[in-house]
């Protein structure tokens, strides 16, 4: 269902614009290029998250509708969307883990070699990755709704 894909994409772009733009403004006010980079990345990651959620929702809808109505084409289109969304999540997770690994390795090597600049650069990248991840995951938590303790 293209409506779900478009809605997810739009919601991701708008949420990313609001959150990423707010972080970018803080970077402008403080004169920090690192904070501005975080804002840009949050905007991009959140937009991609919205696209992925929209694709997954569309895939679930079409798969279910295809199974109920015995429409193989609709079912297959839904399964294809689910496959694309899953692939995007797996690729993103692997790329993120690789980024953290490489920068962690640089920090350790820099510390062993007393290379302050290498440690500083790696630490900066790790902090950016953590901030982007926290803000982007926070967006998904907002969409999911607040957690409430069960009685």
C-alpha cells in the first residue's frame, strides 16, 4: 500500500527536520560544527527510519491482504517490501557496528601510541555516533508511545 510508504517517508522527513533542525540550531548558537553535523545526521537517519517503517507497514498490509484474499501478486509485493525493509535494517546495523568498531580501534591504537589527535578524533566520532543513535532511537520510541508500568 503506497499510502503507508508515503506516510512513513513523510513522517520520517518531518520528524527529522524538526529534531535535526533543532540540534543544528544549537550547533549554530554554540558555534559547534560537531553539533551541526549531529543535527544533519539525525535528520538523515530519521528520514531513512521513516521510509523503512513505511515500507515495513506497507509490506505487512499487502502480505496480510494478499493472504486473506488469496491474491498472490499482492502477497508477493508485501513480502518483497518486508524483505527490503529487513535488508535496510540489517545493512544499517552492520554499518553502524563497523563504524563504532573502527573508531574504537583507532582510540585504542591512539592511546597505545600516545597519539592525542587520533584518540580525540576517534572519541569525537564515537560521541557523534552515540548522540545520533540516541536521538534517532528516541524518535522510534516516541512513535511507539510512552512506556507505562504494568500493575
